C-alpha cells in the first residue's frame, strides 16, 4: 500500500473516531433525536434540516419525521448534529419536484402551514446544540 493511501486511511480513521465519540464533551458532533410538533401536535412526513452557523467547518444535518413526528438527525450516514447554533427548517420533501407529500387530511392544514412558515426560504428559527439529546421536543408554533 502506498504512503498516500495510508495517509488517507489514517485521516478517515481519525475522522470516524471523532464522529463516533459524539458522547464525549470534546466532540464537535452530538446525537440528536426527538419529536417534531407544530402547535402541540406531532407532524409526520417532514424533511427536517439543521443548518449550521458556519459552513466552512460544519455540515448540515437532515432527518425525516416518521408517522409519530419522531426523527433522528444525520450528517450523511453519521448520526448527529454539529454543536453550535443551527437554523431549523421544515420542508415537504416532494415540494422541490413540484409535488406534495400525501398527508392525512386531519393534519394537512398544519403540515402545509408548518412548511410554509419554517421552510428553506422562510425559517428564522434558531436552536443551539450543546450536548447529545435523545428526547428533544421541537415544538414550533
């Protein structure tokens, strides 16, 4: 194996260890999961995005809410969110293709209102991530 590939492998290994250590207080990444609610009700089928305050050193985290509004945030294939301030965005995942996600009629008005108010172009909601949280209740209004 060439020195170049050993160096690449070593760097990737170090990165994996840093990411895997998100339970430690020195890690820049924290595991975040919880439930998305709008006006007190869980909202399914939302693409949830946590956009970091510094794109130069941090990456965006994504999740999809399940039928109970539950989510687990990921950066690519790694569970977590970079520490610091993040802008929270809620979008219909099919909107970019000019379609709408099928949502139960009883929550559809709240779903559409949430995505309009907290969507990619409109959300001003900021959240500070300081430590791991597996029970985050993200209750937007």
